[in-house]
C-alpha cells in the first residue's frame, strides 16, 4: 500500500473535501462511524454509518487519490464527508506490509490463497450460497445464465430479470438509489456482453425493453439516477444498431414514435444521432412520418396560444428543426420556426439565422417585425435591431430603439447600452438628462408603493459608473442605496473623504457581524483593518483601540469572531 500512502494523506483529504465536508467527516471519524473492512490490490473499502450505511472506496490512480461513495453526493462525483471519514479511519489504523488485516486477523491475500486451494464444486457452492442472500449477485448470475444458453439468449428470461432490476416498485429515495444503479449496471454489463458475442439484434430488442422499464421508473426517482441509466441504455442501443444494421424503415418508425410519444427525452434528436444507421431509406421514412405529423400543426401568430391543445407541438417542431438543419438550408429552418410566432424570441432566432447566413436585409426585417408585433419585446431583440441600425449608419434609429428599452427597464446595464448608441457628446448630454429623469421618475413611483422598499441604488450605480463620486454620495445620503454600493462609495472616497469611508465601513461591520457566520465575520475583520488604516492616516490612530475594544465588548460571546480579532491591534 506504499503507493496509496503517498496520496491518501490528511492534507489530500482537506483539499479534496474542502473545509466544510472535512469538518463533518472528521466528526464522523471521531464518533467511530467509519470502519475499514477491506484493503486489497491498492484499494481501501470502508463502511460509514450515516442516514444509511454507505460504502466508500479509495484508491491510487496515476499518482492521484480516486474515490467513490454510495451516498447521493458521492454518486454525483463529490468527495463527501463519508470519504473523509473513511480516509481518516485508514490513516488512523495500524498498517504493516501487505494487506491490512480484518478484525479476525486474516487478510484478503490469505482469503485469495484459501479460494485457490478449493475445488471447482466448492467454489460454485460458495457463490450460490452468497447469491441466496445477495440480490444484486443473484440477478447478475441469472442474466449471465440467460445469455449463455447453448440455443441462444433466453429473451423471456432476460425480460423478467430486467423488469425486476429496473422497476423499483415504488419511490426511489437516496438510500435505495445506489442499489438501483448497481442493479442497472449489472443489466447493462450483461447486455453489452450479448453485443460482444454477436447477438446484436437481441441486444437491440432488450435495450428497448429496458428503456421502457426505466422510463416507468423515472416518475419514482427523486435524484435523477434513472436518467443516467437511461442514457447508458440509449448508448448501448445505438451501438447495437450500428453493429446489427436493422431494417431502416422499421427502425425509423420505432424511433420516431418513441421520440414523439415517450414521456421523457428518450431518443432525443434520433434523426441526427442515428443518421448513419438509418441511411437514405430510413431518413426518408423518418421525414415522411414527421411531415404527416407536422401537417396537423396549425400556425400561431403573436401572442396566440395553441387552442387545439396540441401537446406534441414542441416535439414535432424539434424534430422538424433537426431535419431542416440537416438540409443546411436556412429557409427550411425559418419555415419551421415561423410556424409558431407566438413568442418574440422566435423573431430573434430567425433574425440571427439570416444574419449568420449573410442575408442582412431579411434579418433586419424580422427584427423590425418582432419589435413592432410585441409591445414589450425581448430586450435582446431590441439590442439586435439597434446593432443593425448602427452598422448601417443609422445612429438616430438605434438610439430610439434603445431608448424604448431603457425607458421600460431603467437600470445601469441599459444605461450603458444607451450611451453606446451615441456618436456625439452633445447628443449624449440631451439623452443623459432624459435617462436620469426617467430613473428618478421610476424611483419615486417605487417609493410610493406599499410593496417595495425603494432607494436611490439605480441612480447611485449610474453616477458611480460615470465616476461622478460626489454626486453619487449626495444621492446615497439623500435616498439610500444597497450595501454593496455603499462600500463602492466608501472605496471611492477613501482618498479625499476618509471620514466618510470610515463611517460607512463601521456601519457595514455591524451588519456583517449580525449575520453570524464565518464568512461574514471574515469580511467584518477585513473592514476593521481598513478602518484602522484610515484612522491612522487621518491622525486618529489612538481612537482605533477604543473602537476595537467596543466591538469586542459588544460581541464577546461570538467565539469565531473573537478568534479572528485576536491578532488585530
């Protein structure tokens, strides 16, 4: 285990887990919840008691510590607290050369030697006895037996085992997710073995059957684990189709119906993914089916809803878009998208398609239509139109478009976009005055509302961006602003108005301390150091000690804060 010892260190555990998970894992270890029960071939296996009992594996791979855990976080690839606890348990146990001994004193190397001395029948009995208690092992053995019958794979037996393995029979919570994934992996492993042994047609049939069962299980899945199983089954299905080359028209019909009617995104964009397998005949059949379905979809205009309740509209539209992109004809794609003009974003998509194709006049036309057809269009549509106007030498038109956007949503980002449309400073002076008036108008309206606590944040942010620091300060003092803007104002006034900055920082320090968490305490400590610097610079150094004492006295019971302030003088 010398190699593992080089990578499984306390420092490595901290770096992989982060402070939060490490602290929790360390607590688990102190409480004796982690136990290393096997150490073999460079891999440590442990059990950790938590909400459920979880299994952890730690091993060296290429000089890096690798890991797995059966808890929900571990299954998502996180280095969890259980991995930390297992690692600390391994570091804490006495290690000699070779495998670490079990509590009985017997090592896994000795177990291997014992098994090697047994005859074949004895080993078979050991496996069968274990299979009576281990459902996962039993299912894998049944699948392997069904796949290796002399007369060929037993499809009926396969289906029964697949049903048992992939149908959870009820809600699939985090505690049972690991077992479900393990069972699913066993199914996929055996199906892949069928493919490797030349039974590609059988693998196609069984993969489709397994996908159907997995789709039924998704409604009981709380963590998305079944979706991962379904993706693996889809990849297996594609590989089997590439090997078997099934009859293309029949395959096209199955894929199309599944893509259109399945409850989830199984075989999403099948005409693209399976294009090589389908070939010209299969794709022609797929287009025919899609065309018939598409003919039943009526067009929608601006703001209209699908009165027919045509629930498959979005699916067939996606299929038609995929087929249109294969033709590499922008007009085909626009024809599909323009069937549904109920949303302003569709106009933007079409405009961008024509712009990318170099057909700028048609792009401009669609952008103008979108802005005209919707009273409050997508902001990106207005930005697209303004850019087109600017690039065509029409700055006045661009400014008018962006003014409508700013007047609707008067905030700093739109203010900056408005200014970018101006070419002459004298013009900007006029528009700037209008823009600031609009901000004040909106702020006054919000302050008069019983539902909002409005302040001058928008105006202060604009003035800070323009580096009009004195004006920004006056607006903040008069009407208030957000904590983040107060800090920006303070930073801007440290040079010329340090007293103002000190006042802001001291107020913010109290707000941060009231949040009562380590991160806010660290931010408060950093601001206290800034206050010390400014007080010393302004000749008020002796006052800082009194201020610091007052902070410590007011918050003496906050141990984490006091620890951070120990070295502040």
